C-alpha cells in the first residue's frame, strides 16, 4: 500500500472539496455572462475530479487497512466529532463520484444555452443566475458528509443541508409547478428529518451517546429504542419515497431541470436510504425485533408493483421515470425483510444485493433522466404520444433509454441483474419465497413500462421536428453512464470485496468471489 | 425528562400536527415551525440536568463530569434551532412564490391548478404542434381549440 493512502486526512477531501467549490461558485455568481459560466464550469469539474480522486484514495485505504476513523481537531469520540469510513461509506462515495461526475459533465452542455436563445419550455430555460453549481456542490458536500459521518447528530445536519439544496435545485426552472413541487418536497424533507431528530433525541436520552458505534453497543431492546427506530424509519421512508409516502416524488423529479432530475433521482433518494441502512444495522442491529424488517419489506414489495403500474399509465417520459423510481426504490427496502430471515448466512447476500442496486439504479436512472433531458432540449417536450419515431432524430438518446432499461429490468451482465439475483436468491434461501415473485414481477413490469416509450420511439413514421441540437456532450455522457451500468455486473467482485469491509453481516462465501 | 416538559412537548407537537393538516398554507407553515420547536424542546428535555457550567477543564471528575450540565444538549438544540430557522425562511419564500404565481394559499386550489397545468402542459404555447401531422389521424386531438391552432 502506497504511503500516500495512509494519511487519514484524505477523509476530509470528499466533504471539503465540494464545500469549497460551492463557496467559490457562489461568489462567482457576481460575475456576468460567459465568463461566469466558464469559471463556474471549471470549478465544478475540478471539484468532481477531486471527489473522484479522494473516493479512490479512500477505497485503497479502506480495502487495505479496514475501516478508518478520523477525529476532527483531535478530539476523541465522547466530546469530539468523528468521521468514519467503512466499505459501505466508500461504496456510496464512489456512487456519488460516478453519478455526480457524469451529472457535472452533463450540466456543462445542459446549461450552455446562450442568453436569448429560444427555449420551448420555461422549466428548461438556461441557468441565468448561475445558481446550479453552488446548489449542486452544497448538495454533493452534504451527501459525502452523510456517508462519512460517525454520529447521529451530524447525520441530521447533513440531512437538512441535503433537503435545503435539493429543494432549491427542484425550483431552479422557476415555473409554477416547480415551486409547488419544491415547496412540497421541502415540507416533506423537513418533516422527515424532524422525525429523525426526535428519534435521535430518544436515543440520546436513553444512552447519553450520539456516536453510532457507541450507540450500537449500548442499545438494548427497550421501548424508547423501538420508538426511535419507528420514528427514524418513518422519516427516512418519507424522504426516500417509500410507498405510500412517495406522493411528492413524481412532481419533484418532473418539474426539476433534467440535469437536476438526474442527480435527484440518482443520488438524493439514495442518501436518505443510506442513512436508514446505517442506523438500522449499526445502531438497532441487535435490538430491533426481527419482525420489524417485514414492514419496510412489505411496503417495498407493494411499491415495486404500484410504481410499475403507475409508470405504465404515464404519458410523459419524466413522470414515467419518476414512477419507475418509486418501483426501484421498493427493491431497496426488500433487504430489511430479507436480512432478518431464517438463514443468517444469507444476510450479506440480501444486504449486498440491496446496496449494489443503489449503484446500479443510480447510474441507470440518472442516464435515463439525462436522455429525457436531451429529448426535451431538442424537441421541446417529453410527451410520449408525440415522440413517435424520435429514434431517427435522436438515436443516441433512445439507445441510452434502451441500455439503461437493461439495468432496470435486471437482464444479465447489468448491475441490476447482480443486485436482483442476490435479492432473489436471498428471498428463496431465507424461505420468504413470496418476495422472489415480487422481484421477478417487478422486472417484467419494468420491461413493459419501458416499452411504452421505446416501442413508439422506434417506429418509422414522420417524427417531431428537432428545433435545436443538443450538445454532443449531453447525449454522450448519458450514453456512457448507461453503458457503464450495464457492465456493472461484470465489475461486482472488487465492489463486493469493498462492501464486506466493516459490513454488519459476515460476508461468508460472497466476499471474495 | 420530567412530566411538565413532556406535557409541553406533547401539546406543542399536537398543535403543530393539527395545523399541518389544514388546507391553508400559512397554517401548515406555522404547524411545521411548531413541530420543529417541539423537537428542539424534546432534545433539551432528553438530557436536562442542572449543574456547573460545562467549561473545560472541568472542576469535578475529568471528562465524565459529575454534577456538570450536559453541554451537548445545548449545542444540539442551538444547531437544530438555526437549521429550523433557515428552513422556515426558505419555506416562507417558496410559499410566497407559490402565492404569487397561483394567487391562492389554499392547498386544494393549488392542487387543482397543478392538475390543470399538467394537463395543458405544452398545449397552450406550443407552436410546433402543427409539425406533427399524424397526431390528428389518430383522433387523439378531440380538443376543438387545439385543432384550430393546428390548422393555422
């Protein structure tokens, strides 16, 4: 192991780099015109590169020497604030580095429109004030901070920054719908994090600690802990959009500018899911009643079917994708039911499968939202009935949709296949076979709702007019990200090895394979 | 946590939840602010104990601090207050913008106009509609206003 990776200061970089970039990009908003855009783009790309490099450095550090703990200012755990990175944290950092990096590159093209250039839909106007980069960088810093936080209260703070910047990103277009969607999201997000805060206060009142590891050791099956578990789960289900709390999701994802939708759908929902995962297994691991996992499991199963059925009924690409997110988020919540099954040796399979789906879905869904953005940019709308034959004009975007769809459906070699296969075998192996039926049904339904767009898009008819050409960098980034998600299934070995570092379950035969 | 603070938190939280379920946006916001204050009070009461000022180095027993007030609770309450304030400010801005664009503070009216927006999206101001000739053959455009625009 190279000595450069031994320095735990690397742990600060994923938080500090975007935070500094956000501040600089915010100050740059004072400049006018082309110069500001170029400067902000440079700052944003540099930050994306920095996050990617530091995530890789952390990967080498964690897989070489196990979980890492960093004491901010040298103060130890009961008094000071710690950062902590294990396999799951680094995995999530890598996810943001990939999807966030692609999102940043995409935004270069998406917001490149000259002032005064004709835009068909107001929500896709150029980012005239240059607010995208500061908001997105604050969002990124808060996500990375969440993945590295070691205590329950810092998780709350990052959660709130996340909600604030995400709500502002939704309203970037400044339309009526965007403002009501953003307002709704902000309220939901605030209620979700308040529920989490109440849970944290219960934990602190019971055990006098905030550090997740200390709490995990101290937690015992007493009523306040169950209440805390219920509050935290409720709050995070609200923020992640678990059925039936997904009501804010379609409007929010649809009315945000597509560059922001890609980030929101790909990453923001996953961040609150990570928090639930972290708290559920690290703090409540031993003290939660085993049947508790069935509640998110059953709701997730309903979400898979409900989201897919709703997706089939949509007539716009972006609402279709948003309901598809409701469905795919359901898969993630299955893991709570599966890890508490009868066969403990299957727990890592279920847990790892769910976590792997986070990465696979983030890449595929972000790519598909980017492709939808290209369609809107070029044609001016994303109404499926009016996009027949659009393949002739925008071949790469339709191909992105198809390739991303491979991951959504969980066909082999895609990351979705690996994840869903693990969830499937875990549900059979733990004797909860009914979940395996839902996993299969969700994949078939995914194929059906994706064909709702692909089928009309691929026929040979006179098609809608492309009134301005989207920059190549937009469709290119989307396509590369979609292709990456398809090959994720082949790269799973090193990533599962990483996940097994500090995992809440013994990896058994899975880890090295 | 003593009974009084528990009751206070319960009453504030209950009132906040009641307001949250109202149709008027102003009431909803006040409800949210009340709930966030209830959460802060809940944090304070979760670690409420009176004692010496928690200034380092502690006079008593080092870091375990017997007889010293818990500083962490105060730090958390302060942080939560500031965050709650920032969020309340942003929500108020959003509500103002929603009011300015929709002309109403009633949640059901806003939902209705959202529904109309979603249905009429791209139809009202879409000069490109006439360039898609096969639309009309499918009988999808049964809206007379739309057809006149297509003919133009």
